[in-house]
């Protein structure tokens, strides 16, 4: 029985998989079971930020494998402590909670925000405002936080306490910020919602509104974080200081790791027993993340910006393309053709692309070689123009 048939027989049917069996890879190149080589413009939905099997990352992970793979968070490990230190030093945040995914990081942020307000103002101040078209995860609470009606079916009743504001409409946000609101939670580029960046003026006003009313500002950097947009975290391009920042995906370069970074207001809000994770901050994942985070420097961020500008310059105005959106190497392409059809045709021609709603979405490795990027973009343009 081949792998696709085996998967269909035994794996839960929660994914509409494309007919690619990936067996190996190096950088932005992936090989399938037949030896066909593909250029990866998806990087595992932004996870393999240094591409497949990055040598320094492999060495860091392998070295930790020979030390200890797990001990539980009832004890200390060096990789987790060093990673928390590096995250705080690079962001100015004060404490870090580690989980396994973006959804878990956002769950922590939600709990932390509600506990902060409950401790200070009482339990009735618990509402969190998110944006229409947002996406914050697939647990019940993070689905409820997600501002998409299509996500609010099948699994009810959903947790209460979330309101949704239209993106970039400050008066609408301001009108929702009553005495019951404890936090505002924003993706600075709505990834799953179509790769739509928020306006800087809107974000700055939202941050000011939150600060003036002691409403916590949570920035969801699950997809935008770890160099994806051309800065370590996207909020750094908006000139704001969040109270909580969540991230995951590219943080550990291919291993499951997410975290909530806690600012000064909330650094001591979560005490022993208020939250936890069996695997969160696992020493192997943390070792991988240390290798990634330590190399996300200014030179690489400049490269990411240049590559993103190159992609936009190649695509804007090209045949069959209506618009191009995004930040850095997080790019959405609105086309005249069906996005899923484009993704299928690209796969046949040796290029992996993603979709987000009706758009083609690109999240290539940050370190993709220019010649690989150029070749893939020309193939993509040809498919779109067809």
C-alpha cells in the first residue's frame, strides 16, 4: 500500500491534502517519493524559516538529543531558560510561557489577560476584542476569538467573552471598548484571513486607546513573528509596545514550540498552578529555537525585506494578478483564477505555494536563494497568466 492510501485509511480526515509525499529536503528544495525536486514557497506554513534540514539547526537539535529529551516543567533545563532570556533581551518583554503551538500561546494570552483584569477590577471585566477576519487558533477558546463566522459552527457552545471589530476602523474599535473589556488582540498581518496588513495609524491609535484605559494589548505573532515580515516581530515596524506577544510557527525551525511573551504589566500575573504544559519548552525544541533565534539578525531582516520587495515588483501588474499584499516574505496574491487551482498547477510544475481564502499565499524560507526564488516566481507567474 502506498503512503497516500495508507494515510487515507488510517489518518483522520481533517486535511484536504495535496498529492505530494515529501521524503527529504535541503533549504528551499523538497524531494518527493519519486525523486522530483520542488521549490518550497510555503515552508510548512511558515514553520521551516531556515528551510529544510538547516545544518546549524540540525547540529543544535542533535546535540540536545544526546543530553536529555524531556524532564517536565517541574524542573529546570538550560535550553528553556536560555531561550526565555534571549526572547526577553530581543523584545524587551519580561517573562515567557512556553507551549507547543500558536493556539496554546494564544490560550495563555487570553487567560493571562482575564486574570490580570480579574485581579485588578473583578471578574466581570473579561471581554476580549479581536478583529473580523482574524484567526487565532483551533481550540474552542481561540476559535471563539477568531473573527470568522464560518469557524463558529459544529462545535458549540463556544466560550463567551469575545467581540469583533472591523479591521482598520478605529471608531468601531473605540465604541466596543466599554468597562467590560480587558484586552484587544490583533494580528498585524491577517494571515489566514488573506494576508492583509493593518494600517499603521490604526494600530498606533489602538495601542494608545488600550494604554489610556488599562486594556491589555495582545499582538498575535504566530505567523508574522520570527523574521517573517522583515523584522524580528511585526509589531517592531509599527512603533508600539504590546503587553503580551504570542508566537509559534517559525520559532523552533520545524519543531513544535509556541510561547506567550509577557510584558511588565503582566509579568507576575500567572503564578504556580494557574497554567501549564507537559511538553512546552521541551529542551529539544528549545535548543532548535535557540539556533534559529540567535541567527535572526539585522542583516537577514534586510535580506527578507529585499526579497519581499522583489517578489512584489515581479507580481504587481502581471497578467492575471489583481493585487499583491503582505509584509516581508508574507505575501498574498489576488488573482483572476481560482487560488486552489493555481496551487495545484504550481505543484505539478515543481513549486509549492499556499492559499489563504481566495488568495495565493507565499511564505518561503527566509534564507531561500535568490535564484531559487526567481525561478519559482517565474513559474508562478506563468501558471497565473495561463
